[in-house]
C-alpha cells in the first residue's frame, strides 16, 4: 500500500495527495511501521521522481516526492540504515532538485500546495541534521540552499525563506565550518 500511494503524490486532488498519500506515508515512516524492504523501495522510487526531468504540468509530483523523501531521510537520521553511497546519492539528488526548482507556485485555492522550494528545503534540513554527513556533503547542501535564497523572478510569500534557513542553521550548529567560511 505504501508503494501504491506514491502515484497519488502527483494527483491534482489535494485531499488525495496531501491528506491520504503524504500524511499516510509520513505517519508510517515516523512510526517505523514500514519494513526495511519497503523503505528501500520508497527511497529508490522517490529519488527517481525527484531527479526526473519528465514534464509535470500540474507541478505536484516532484515537490511531494521531495517532501516524502525528507521523511525517508529522517528515518536514516533517527536509526541509520542507508549505506554511505546511498546517502551520497540522496545528498546530491536533494541538492540538485532544490537548485533546479523554477516552479514557485505555493498554495492555490482548490489545488492546494506545490511548494517545491519549501519541500526541497525540508529535505535538506533532514539531511543537515544527519550526523553521518561529512563537511563536503554539508557544503553541497549549503550551495543548493544559496541558489534559491533570492530567485530573480519570484518573491517568497508562503514561508519558503524560513524553511530555506533551517538547513543552514543546522549546518551551522554542526560546528564544522569556521568563522572565515561562514563570512565567505
């Protein structure tokens, strides 16, 4: 059922997409109620959806895949299960996704949330909190967040800026960067 819900992440119906698919998957992941094989399959399928360049006129698929992927990343932070190679792919895919977001639609009545930047930032936050990431991986997350800080074609009005700063704050708290690096 968890894997079948992935197809609902791109559904234009917010009740199905947000209320059933996302909430169900997030609840199961936070309760550690999914078998390791299911979690692994979720990781693989969500990575493919986040990395996909396939057209998505409705604009829901990738942002909601990124949001659920943040919950998968959280499970690895709480009880590590990813290999270092898988974690590296996750970091690169997450950073690349956030850098590529150009659909800045947030909330629209009748459609619900898209929120690509905020959902990408949520994924970066879960990764930034993971003590298994090294400094180079954290630098990659910082670079991705920096690319979305002030897009030339959009002003954030749906809390994106607050969500973009969260991974930055958690990288800062890791204490791996000195004052000169932060100044630069």
